[in-house]
DNA sequence: GTGAAAGCGCTAACAC
DNA sequence: GTGTTAGCGCTTTCAC
C-alpha cells in the first residue's frame, strides 16, 4: 500500500502513492486551488473548469483526503457520539438517525462507548477531542467534572441528549425524566391502581424517573412503592427476576434486595431479610398487593410480562405493566405494552441540526429543546 | 471557540488557538520533535525529557491533534465499520466489541450504515475512504461491484464479517450460512419433526440459510417447506404476521404471499391466492401440518412464539421454534428459545485484531477465520 | 539521545 | 474567475 513507484528514493518524503488534488489539477490544466474550488465551491468556478476537473477526477479515481482538508480548514466534518453502551437499545434509534442525518450533510459519525461506570470516560474524551470533531453528542450524563472541563475547554460544540439538565454544557435536546416519573404515577392512578411496584435499572436517569415516581405517589397519598433496582443495562432476565422478587417479598412495603443478577439494591424503605418465595411456575403467586409495575425499560417490562405469565398472573387484570422507550416490539407483544414513548429519532435529527448549524457558522437559536414524551396506552394497563 | 488571542491579526494564517506540540516543546525546553517522541515513543527519550514533557502537557492541557498526526504519519488510527443498519440487533454485539477492542488499542471507530438496499453504499464508501482509515470492517455483503473495486484500489485493509465468501476482498471472519441452514434442518429432524415452515428476512444471508435449509429437507426426503419472507430488518411484528400467514395457508405446501408488512414474497412452491384465515385470538387455529418453524432472527422467533400463544398453539408440543442469533433475551423467554448461537463479540474482537496487526505492520497469517456456530437447544424444541 | 529541515495534502488569505 | 503563497500541526528523514 505504501509502495514507492519507479522514482528512486530521495532525501525528501514520498507520498502515499495515492492520487492527490495536485494530480487532478495537473490533468485538468489548472492550479490546485482551482481544482479544490471546483469540487468544494463549484459556484466560484467556470463551467468549463468544473467540467475539466470532473473529468480528471473520474479518470484518476481521486478521493479527497479529508484528513488533510480538515487540518487545513479546521473543519473535520466528523461528529462524535458518546453512548453508555450501544447495546442498550434505547439509544439505538437516536444513533441511527444521527448517523443518517449527518451522512446526508457530508458528516461522519464516530462512536464511543463510555460504559455505565464512567471510568473510561476521560480516555474516551481525550481520544475524541484529539480528532477535533465538529461536534460531540452526549447521551446521558457526563460523570466526571474533569470531563466537563475538558469539553468546555476544547471549544467543540456539544449537544447533550436524552435529558434536561439545569446547567447544560452547551446545547441540549431531551426531556424531563422527573416529568416522566410523575406522569406515569398519575396515569396509573387514573387507571384505578394504587399499590405500585417499580423495576428499574440503576443508571442515573432511570433513578431520577423512579424518584419522581415515588415522590408523586406519596403526594397522591398512595401506599409506599416497592422498588427493585437491577444493574444497567437492563435485560429481560433481570425483569423476570425482579418481578419474582417483588411478588415474593414478605410485607407489602419492602423492596427486597438480593442476588437478582448482581448488585440489586433495596432503596428507600427499611431493608428486610431477603426471603425468596420462589413460587413454582404454574402455581400462581397471588400478588399480595401490588397491582401495577413501572419498568425503566421495555426490555425489563417484557421480562415482567413473561414472568407474570409464568406465575399465572393476568395482565392487566391482576397486574398492570408500564414500560419505557416504546421500542419497536412494544406494540406487538401480547398483551401489547403500555409504555412511555420518546422520539429517539427526532432527538438524533435535532442534534445533527444543532451541530451542523454551528459548524457552518449559523447561530443556534434556542440552545435547549424539550422534546417531551407521551404515554402510549395499550393492553397491559 | 476560534478566538484569536492578544496578537494582532497578520497576513499569515492564525492557528485555532489550541495548545500545540510546539507550545509544549517550548515549555519543556526541547525541540518539537523531541516532545513528539516523548509522547509517542518514550523509550527513545531520556527520563529527564520525558518528565519535563509530561509536566508541560499537564500544565497546558495539551491534546494531540490526531488529524495532523494522521496526515503526517499516514496512520489515522481510525477504523470504519459498515453495517446494513445499526438497529438490527444482530450486529450490535459485534460493533460493541469492535469498538471496545479498538479503543483499547488507541483506535477509534467510525460507523456507517449502508442500508439493506445498497443505494447509499457508494457514497458511504467514498466518505469512508476519504478519511484514510487504517481498516474497514464490513458486516454483510458489499452489493456493488464498483464498491469492491474502490475498496481494493484504496489499499485499505478490509475485514468482511458474518459470512464466509469464496472470494474475500482481503481478510474475513465469519461462518457458513449454508451450514447453518443444513444443521438446523438436521436438528429439527432429529427432534422428530418433519413438516417445516420458515419465516425469514429477505436479506442476502438469511436467504442463503433458507435455501440451504430447504435443500437439506429435500435431501432428507421431507415434505416441501413453507417459506414466508418478510422485509429486513426483521421485527416481532412481522414474525407474528408471518406465523398467522403460515398457519392460515390453504394446502400444506404453499408459501403464501401477501401484505404481511410490505413486500412479502412467496418463494419456491406454487403460489396460491392469499387467503387470510385470521383466527380470532383464543380460538386456536390448529396447524394442519407444520410442526416446526425456523426463523431467521430471534426477534422473528419471539413474534412467532407470541403469535403461537395467542393462537393457542403450544410450544414445543404443537410447534417447535428455532431462532437465529441467540440474542440476550432468547434464553429467558418462556418457553426459552432454541436458537443458533453466533459469537458476535468474538467476531468483533478478531476483526479488530486483524486490522491492528495490519496497521502495525505485522503479517496476518490466516486471512480467513471460520468462527463457526452452534445450535443452543432450549425449551422451544 | 536530540535536532533541523522538509514535507503529509489540503485550503485560507490575498492578489490580479 | 483564477493563481500565488503560506501555512494547518504533526512526523519522517537524515544528521549530529
């Protein structure tokens, strides 16, 4: 690939052997800068030149070196996206639409996984900043303060997504997790339910929804909520285990910790000895009191639906189930899942818009967009 | 962000204002090249210099410009991955492990979505090649011959994955879809089933599995297979609809086309008028003869399981179901799904290894790795 | 072990 | 409209 061709090696460095703008320009009989303009700002160039350059490109198979272009123009046309993990399907839609919206405008997406822990975050940020992207899209919170500082210092446009923080780093498109928690509590109450359980991942945003949900039930004068946290990213399996746990718990107000899938913590409420009811499948474990479960993801909800069926619980008669995310499968489950719909694709598009506007020198007017959410009512409630 | 600092603007171009290697070198009292070596090849530099440079970096918050480094060294430390769509969860695991394995070695992943159609492919390839990545990872087939030519011509290392083509472009890590089809047919027969249905996405690789499956059943002397194709990417919904279709079909040997979710084509077998049985939920539609369904994805299989339950069919008693992919949820469904397991993460790791080896000048010994697959037997068969 | 010079391939800034 | 010049920030090459 880095073969020198016939010319004897000199003191000077040889290129990669690839066709450069120089070659194209020579073939077209113009100066390199003119060839550059013919390709990048065709309006500035005569039709004749445009044609000659186009021909030369076609003949040589020239592909512009965007690394060089980016270095010279200080515009890399690269955008970085940071997600906790790509396997949490919630962000997938956003990443997908982001990739598409960017590609459409000639930008490319660089993907980084920060993990839910926040340990790799700094190294990741350094790698990203080093590429001088035209923008960075963050999904979820940035854990380290050092990271925030670096980002700010780099001067790179940043879009935070999937959240509504009071102090955005730069631009933001998201929604309020607190509102989601409240809205779901109110919704379930309106359906005549009042003894709630929660199954949630232990990530920042899910916990915020849960806290708001719990606070709202208290404000409504409803019984204490039983909460089971499972490690993020959430899975069908942890959903099943969590429901089993919820149903097997001794009293009515205790969240029971245990070895659900790993670190499952009991939150808010006194802790009680983990006692496992282990109802055999088919032998219905009658719910002592919980008549509705709010899950922090649709996958978790699918697990809860599955376990409920195995336990002989009828959904929605015995138990109402609400998910979060409105993943593609939610509408087609049996029973169809009631869930919180987030316009993930819209978030991606809007983030792309923000960054491209900035990169191209346009002012970004409202720097914060609350994209909202909606509860999609289906059979499971 | 591009603020000039105190110095008055001259005729010459001003930098971005960011800290450069020059600044670090000056602060450390060495030549730029020495600072460069202290960072990149510390062994070539005295401990004293190493320390001084490290201090200067810490004091200034220097982040190397990898665009400039890449241009000069002809190594971008960028790797491009091309997937049909990121939302097909099958490749997710591969992309995830690829990202991680690369990040671990100081490489960054660029993501491109080619779509299942192959229309955006050429533009995507051009954008990718323009970045001069150190490698390109392809999942699934490259449709356009022009694309192949460009790739070959670019001299960039290429790893094809998730398939075993007879004529790889460069390197490859995958498995045989033909073998999968055969193995599943043999497996189902060994379970005492013999009237098979297939529900599959209409993408290249799925079709190859289906063809092999059908051929194998013929070779085994079994009845003709009823095939329903659904558009890729596959969904739970299309799985449900496809099973309904399969069960409602008039004879026993006909694949029935129709408006399942869009272009659902009837393959191999005579076509019959699409007649919709639409059995009301709860009112079991007795399977006339199909006793096993092979699905081209686990999501499809989940749809089939769901629809079977709604129809009152017992799995596995009335109907055996086999999926493909062994997604995380497969093991925890009720009934747990028998499926074809692919080591997706291993594919990603191996691809990263290939590319990094190449980029760092090491020879890649076997350029083709057949990573195999396995049938994971669970409750659904 | 360290440095000076010369680019990597492209575009911004001025000319004309 | 087109060309000249001087870099973007780094690393290679060669010399000491």
